[in-house]
């Protein structure tokens, strides 16, 4: 391995020789780059090969990287190089995936090995697949005359020469026990053999009959199909109101990728959404696609990774990490709900999967489709400038109309004291339930109450590790921090003044709305949908099924209910606190609130019965509420653009955040100040901060933020690299780089 940069090489050494063949191997570790290794004689190594090497006397798997553009100034001499130990029997990593890893590393200022780690989803997959044993006919040659029984005859009748059968299914097909098979083997009638490696991934049938697309749907589908058939990179923004059939349309593009013999990747923001999506896929193609997300078992992970690498998994649907799967021939990348912030990975390698999907598609020569009913201003701007093509589906499928959106002015018709549902909303739910239809109450807050306060001294229950209040989860009898997970039991008396029974819940969470709903509608069958009540895709899928099957009358949910669900019997959506997302100084607060509430509203009235949406708000005159009432999101987004353009805010300028953190507050402050003093400047370059982060304390670390803002034509990466190189950072301090931040906490 490379030891240091070679600068400390003893000059009295004999001159180094650089004759042996060497390769660069990238290891899945946060190191500065690839390391040189020696190629042992007789080993033929190509770029992309998975190899084993040793690092500090530990065996490791890495990937043979391409020759460096600028070789090291002082390379390690041959005699100090360690050899490559072995080449693993796995498909080589494609050049397009290697370039992608380099690209993501450079864009996010991450070590390439940290990005490589995401692409090595399962090292078990690099081993040769294990084969299972079965039975085959022994064939002629055995001149013994074993005893024949009716059971043995049935087995022989089932078996074809040359084929290998797994034991259990063979026994079942012949109606015998496994013992009969073993006896036949002992008698030389059959013999053990290895089963061929069976793929668990069936090939979706592109010509399986799907729904008939007409009008705008057919037009959009034809265009997307042509993009895929062109086998070239290009980005299309597919928009259309909720329920207009965007999914059906892009599944046609998936069918074309299959016809082309290429692979397709569909990214979904939250895998909880996948249950209904998978049903749709199955209905369209007859089989299930491969799934990739953090909750798949190690075994499925291994099989899926391998199947993708061997081209055996033609379609993958997954979370953002699926971008790093080893597709040998990717023809189509779809990002559904492209506006979702869940596509941003906030820790480790900080990247936006929506944006990186475009890069992955470009490097693979694939078509890319971004899909949303509420597209981001970023994508809209790219469509406007002609970088992306735009396709739109203006109407709901089957003549369903968009729901009527109204506000409830909480200043004029407030709820009763200590309650959160206003009289007009209660009446609307009454009427809906009386008609036998479903209603939904939306509040983007888990738990019972966001704040617990002492009525006597005003003390607020806070997290010891974070700048955050503890959220009461009454059903679990816990106070919980939603940032670090810290929990404690609710104290019987105020920890500050000692008064007994003085702590009161302030504000609502979904649990509290459920309590109110239970009192108002004791007969209604209620269901809570929140990420903590429905952990994992299976639970969310079951809940969705219950709703579809009308086993539920009233749904109470957090943002999980906003995502793409199709609930045909839901006709009323009540938003408990429409103002919730507008607080705080986030650049995109208004945009996000419109997107979220429009998506929630879009769950209503998706079938024949018209839908109605009530937004409880203290400021119904706010442009966000007005946009939701009018449904004219285009006009709202134009306004947003007009607000952001003059100040060069994204997408009309670039941002990168530096988050300085340390357990030692003074160290964090000192480094943040040093970075501030060394801040880059010049035409079109500006640094804001340092300032304490809104989450000034997170998991016990003190956090300071600096924000680099540049004109659109100025890349932030070279500026960041130069800036960070000039400021020494002590070991106790971490400086995280967040290019294109979406969270400013
Ligand atoms: P979106 O993705 O735009 O929200 P979907 O694709 O989910 O819309 O379509 C909404 C509903 O209408 C789904 O149940 C879908 O199966 C159905 N649908 C859409 N287009 C058609 C069509 N052409 N024929 C039959 N059903 C359709
Ligand atoms: Zn905390």
C-alpha cells in the first residue's frame, strides 16, 4: 500500500524502481483516493475488477480503478508495494458506474471510497453464488437390478433425462416422501447433482396487456417511448395533476426499456409507498420487480445485487441508494415524486438522488424521467430553459374532478378551548361519514404534543442532547426527541420547580387529534398512519389495503399519507394546521408547503364522488393558501421564481453549506470563526455566517453554519476545496460539506 506521500523516503535508499506492473485499487473507505498495488506475474487485471488486497495487514475488497490523470508526484517504489491477492469471480464494475462514483465524490466533496462503499451494497454478492443440491436420473451404466415399487416408478415417470430436480418439489410431484428419493439414490436409480442457479427475478413482460391510454396520456407515453427507443441520454419532466395517470404513462416507458433489452430503475422517495406501487407494477407486467432499500434482508440484498450485475433483474424499484447498483445496461431512470426532499441523503455522503439520477442516466446513455404533480422549482426552471423536455397530463383519469379546496379561518371559527378541530371541519367530517365515505385528517406531527410545559413555572421539557423540545408520545408513556431519539418517562413533577401534576401538553400531534376524533366519532373505524405507527413498507401496504377495502372510515396521518396513495373512497381531507410548514426561515418553506398540502389534497376525490379539502389556517390570505384554493400552482411557482431570481437564490444561484460541529463548544466556535476569516470572496461569491445552526446542539454536538452563495455560472466545488485547504481543522471538530442544501437546520 501507499505509505504517506513518499516525502519521508530515506534518500540514502537505493534508487527506487518503478518497473513492475501496478494498478490503482479503490477501497470502500473514506481515504483520499485509490492506492497502488502490484500485479503479481501471470495475473491479468482489468479496470473494474473486484479484487482482494491487504490494507494494514487486513484483507479488504476493492475495485481496480482507472489510471490516474495526474500521477502522484512521488510514487511508491515497487519494493514497497503490496500485491493484489486475488480477483473475485464477480462481474466487473462498469465504466459508467466508476465514472459516476468519481463524479458524485467530486460534486459532493466526499472521499471516492465513501461513495464506492454505497456501490458495494453487499460483499457477499461478490462471492460465487452457492449452488443447491438436487437429484437427476442416474442413467444407464448401472447394471444392478434394483427393486421397483409403484412409488419409485412414479418418481421415474416425473423425471426427464438430463434435468436436475430439487428434492421437495420432486417428491411432491411424484407423491412420495423424501426417504423414497434417498432409497433410490442408494440403489443407483438417481444420483445427486447441483441445481442450476435459478434467478429469483422473473422477466416482466412488456407486452402484457396494460390499461388503454388515450388522449394526452397516449401522447405522453408515445413521446417517452421514443426517448427510450433512441437509446440516448435526455431528461423529461412529466407533470400532471394528481390522479392523471402519470404512473401508467411512465410504465409504458419501462416496457420500452424491456423491449430494448435494457434495464430500468424507478426511484421512489419513500419505500412505504411501494406496496400500492408494486401492485400496479404487477398488474401491468405480470410479475414483481426487484426491490432495493435499507430494509431488504441481507440475503435478498445479495441476490438482488448479483442479479442486477448479471442483467437478470430487468427492473429495480428502490430508494435513493439503488442509484449505485451495478446495472450493466441501464436504459431508463425514473424519479417519481421528484420534488420530495426525502431524495436528499443528509448524512455520510450528502447527495440529492434526484440530481444524481440525472448524472447516472447521462453517464449510462439512458433516458431520464422526473415525475411529479408538484414539480420542484429547480426542475421547472430546467424545463423552461429547454434543458429538460416537458410533458403534461392536464386532467384526472376517468373524468374525476380535482377536489374543491377551501380554508377555515381559525380566527373566525376557532375550535373549542384545548381542541384542534374547528366546527366547520367537524361538520364536514360528519356529513362525509354519514354518506358512508372516508375522511382524512392530516397533521404533519408525530406523537401527542410537541411541547410539554410546567403550568406553574413555565419550564419546558427539552432534549439534553439537542436544541429541541421533547415530544410527548402518550400511548408509549414517553417523551421523545425527534432528532436524536432520546427518550425519558414523563416526570410526575416539574423537574425545575418540583410542583406535582403541573406539566401540561401544548399543541397537537396526530395522537391528540386521534383522541379528539375518538370522542367526536366513537362509531367511526379509525386508523393512524404515521412513520412510527406503520414501520416499514409491509405495514403501510396493509393499512392502504384496509383503506381501499373500506374497512376504515377515518384516517389520521402525518406526511406519509401525502405520498402517491390511491384511495378511491376518500372524499374529504381536513388539514389540521395548514400554517405549520411556513414558520422558520427556510428558503423553500412556501414551495414545500404548497407541494405537501397539494399532494395531501390530491388524495381526495380520485374516483366518481367529488372531493373536498378544508385547510385550517390563521392566515387564509397567505399566497400559499390562495395557490391551494385556486389550484394554479404554475402561477405560484412563477411568483416563487420572481422572489428568488434577483438575489441569486437557487435555482438561480448556487449554495453550499459548511456545518462545523464539535462536542466542545469553544472548538466549534473557533473553527467556525477561522473559516469565516478565510472566507472566499470576489464577484458573485458571498459567504453568510458563521452563525449558530437552528439546531445549535444536535446529539451532543455544538453546531455552527456557514453558507457559501455564488452566481449560477460559478461552480462551488473549487472554491470550497481551496477554502477548506486553507483552514486547519482540529481532530475534535468535524466540518460537513452540504452542496445544494435542502435543510438549513
Ligand atoms: P398519477 O400517477 O398521475 O397520480 P395514476 O397513474 O396513479 O396517476 O392514476 C390514477 C388512477 O387512475 C390509478 O388507479 C390508475 O390505475 C388509473 N388510470 C390512469 N390511467 C388509466 C387508463 N388509461 N386506464 C385505466 N385506468 C387508468
Ligand atoms: Zn435530542
